[in-house]
C-alpha cells in the first residue's frame, strides 16, 4: 500500500513513519507539512491512503481534505491527538469524504506500542474496505402501536448527508429515526452532540434496551453492531465478527426487516463498499419504501450503487429529494 503523510508536528510525523515502516507491504511515497503541498503532491503522485493531520493553519486538515477529494480523490484517514479540540473539524472532514479518524493521544515511550497497534489496525481496516488489502419469531406488539420508523445507513460522507437530512425535518416530525454511521465508537458522543445542533429533533446515543420513539434520533454508538431485538428494543451484538464494517448497516437493516412489522422508510446514503445493500433489499421485499442516494450528491457512490445494482431501492434520489420525500410521505403513514 502506498501511503502519504500530511503532518505539521515533527514528533507525530516521526512516529507515523516508524510505525508504517514495521509493515513490509506499506510504503511511504511522500510527506507534506501543509495543505497546499499535500494537494499538489496528491495530484502529482496519488497515494492509496493519506494520513491527514488536522492542522490548524489557514488551510486546515478539513479544508485540505475537501480540496483533495475534489481534485484527486483517494482514501483519507484523519489523525488527531485531541478529540475535544478537533471534533468539529473531524466531522467536517468526514463530510468531505475522509473515511475515518484515528486518535493517538500519547506519544511517550510508554504508550507508543499501543498507539502503533491502533494506527495499524485502522490502516488495515481501510485497506480491506478499499480492496487494497485482502482479508485474512414475530413480535407480539400490535402493529398500530408501533411508531412510523425511518432508518438511515451511511459511511464516507455520511456525517454531512445525515446532518442535511435531519436539518430539513420539523420538530413535530411524526416518526422515529435510527441511524447507523460507520464511525469508531469513541467519536460517536461528539458526533451525537454535533448532529443535535443541526436539527430541531432530539439526537441521542442508542443504548441497550432503547425503543425507537417519535421525535427522537437514535444513533448507533458501539463498534459492535446495532440490532433490533424481537421485543423491538435496540441492542448490540458482536456477530458477525468478520464484518469489516462496524457497526454494520446490513446487520441493523436485516434485523429491522425481520422484527419491525410496520412498513417504514429505509435510506442508504453515501459510503464506500457494499454494506447496507442486502439489508435494503430485504426491507424492500418486506414492503418498505427504500431509498438510495444518487451518484451526483454522494461523496462516494459505493453503498448506494450496490443497492441499486441489487434492485433494492424503490427510489434513487438526491439529498434534497430525499428530504422532500420524507416530508411528503409521512402524512399518509403517520
């Protein structure tokens, strides 16, 4: 794998170099200390993966990510040593197309091996997702008592897409909403707070035993998979262990298709890979209204494309059209 590093901090840059050098199949093809240089290098010598510093200069890590994804798109992993300081910029960068973020809080000798393992696990996961590395009973709840349910799955570019959709919904929106976004669990609480500021609805972390409720947006918050139990409460499961997507949209969508017997709306947004396509297909077969985001408005047209190829989507729509569909269809459903 050809890896590029964008970093302004000498200590962190050296740590990244040393860690990557421990894997024979990884090669550092260039480094950059500012956004302008990174954009230029990406055009001239595209890497398989960029490790992107958040940077706090005029062209910060989020804006640099935005320009690279416009001019010479490639997988980008954001690197931060402070979640509290960088959380808003992390979500901004992910909205532009960054795949994931890795938190490396301590660089002293005591924690270096731990940080190295965290970093290499993230790189390996992205390698698997991008194909650069090959992998080693019916509910008794009465139908009329179930709230109308909207479920959303997303990955790359998802934070921005989800924020847009939720921002368009009124405070009295007559549905429960559950969201599965590919995001490491340690970043989810900040993501929940960030989303809550974008919408008049209440955004909460999904906890064991929660039930979908009208007016609330529940967000998957674990590296395990969110799952709808037969008793219609939310839980988390480690299975399947071999899924590279954690939490998996497919696992959640399939559980909803099996257990939630009031037909709702399922939406598969921008993202790399195919997670969610099979689940969306099962939901369509169960009578749900299923929507895939269109290519033009997607940061990465991977997951929605896979759903379209499976004929899993009732409609293929832009973000703006999805929001209008939610508003227009809820009158007869609610």
